[in-house]
C-alpha cells in the first residue's frame, strides 16, 4: 500500500497497513538549536526535515488562488535591533533582526478603506492566466503518476480579510462595514471557484485545504452568527464544487479554540479539523466526544507535553491511544514543533508514536 492509498483509505474508515505518518513541521529556530544537539547540518528546512525523520508527505497542486503577483518585500528602515519592512502581503511591519519567529509589530495594512480595496483587488483577478503553473501538461502527467496524497488549496475567507485589514480593523468592519467585508469574501469565493473549475477536472485529487486562523484561546474572532451570515453560504459554494469532483476530505487549518465554529464548518462540508491546539482548548478527545465520528481530526498531540520530557510524552500518547483506535484521528504535534522541545524529546516522541500505533520506522 503506497502513501496515497493509505491516506485515502484512512479517511474513509477503511483498513490500512499502518497509521499514516505525518507531522506539521518545525519552527525555523529548531534547526539551529537541534543542530547543536546533534541534528545533521544539512537538515535546515521542513522538506529536508521530513526526509531526515522519515515522514510521509502530502502536497497541494501549484495553482494560485491568492494575491498575484503579490507585493515585493522590501526594507523601509533599519533600526538597531529591528527592521521596518513591507512584507509580501503589503503589510508595513516591524520585525526583529535576529530572525527569531515571532508575531511582527504591525504598523499599517494595505486595505483600510474601500478605496484601498478597489486598488488591492487588482491582484485578485480570477481570469489571470498565471494562476495555473507553467508547463501545466507536464505537471499534470507527473501528478497522475504520484504515490502520495495531492490536494488543492482553496484559500481563506476571514483569515485573508484579517491579514489584509489587520485584526482589529477586520473585526470592527464585520460590524461597521459588513458590506465591504462581504464584498471581499465574495470576491475571494468567485476567484477560488473560478480557478478550481479549471483545475479539478484535470485529475483526481485526494483532499482540499482551507486556511483560516480565526480563533483565539477564548474562541472565534467573529461570532457564530456572523459566520453563518457572511461565510457559510460562500463555504458551501466552494465545498459543493469540491464534492462534485469527488473530494470528500476537506480540511480547515485554524489555530486556537475552534469549539464554537466546528459545528458550523461541519454543516458547510468541511470535515477535518486541524491542527487542534490542545492548550487553546481544541482537545481532539473532547471534540470527538461532542461531535462524533463525522468529525475527522488531524493533529492534537500537545506540544507542551513534548517540552516536559519522556514521562509527559508517554502520558499524552496514552491519553490519545483510544481515539487513534476509534479511527478518523491522525495524531501529530498540534502546531509547528517549537525549539523548546529538545531533539532528544522529539525523537523519543516520534519513536514512541510509531511503536504504539504500529508505524514502521
């Protein structure tokens, strides 16, 4: 059984030779820290890390449903310890010079008025021919011969609006300028459906992937009522198109506490929740108890327990074992693994996960 067959059968609840072996990657700092602890120097990226740790891989078809061509990243000002930059999303922000991963200090966002949006959406042209990759026929032939899971990226509704407007501005706009927010979400929906109508007939795909990141540790950034009104109909248009082309594994990547939004995502056809940040309240065990086996789960291994050491890792895997046995739950670290986790603890976690759940090293 190859990796693609295993992926397909696992999510359908069918028997597999072993549990699919995926992880969500690592922060960039991990490579420097772990190299001091014995990681080979050539392992300096997520792709190389997946090879080194022997993990299975999944990929998305290289169609662009986001900003195109996007903004040119540039440095606006140099300070002693930070730089003022314009990032690839057009956001003016301040970042540390030492390169450590942290949330930037945001200074100005590209969409702050309706006039800004009129200029900004030029980069969201659904008819741009460059939304499909070059050498398309060659890529399609190669993908048809694949032995790994291949999906499609279907973008983001609120998450992208938040990135473009800024968190506070986007949340206020939902209440003060709902017509503008809905216009932005509608434009995204038309763009995604337009690109997918070209891509989906090309071959059989194994999953689709939304990105939202619209929850805090205390719950969603907008109310469930606003989600139902603004987002649900547009989600359904996208998921209906995916279902029409045989895609029945549809993930949403959302950090934070997703409990209030999970039933709404299920209603609109999104059935896999990811990455299930336990410390934020998105415990896979509790989610399954609440929503049943129609809810599929991916992630959910508390990274905080990996920091604590082997005994805590054992307890976390013991806690999750009944859910693994029940099915429809693919365990891995519940976000990028942080550098606070030692290389020794991480390798112990991987080996124990594989041993307990019958995954070959």
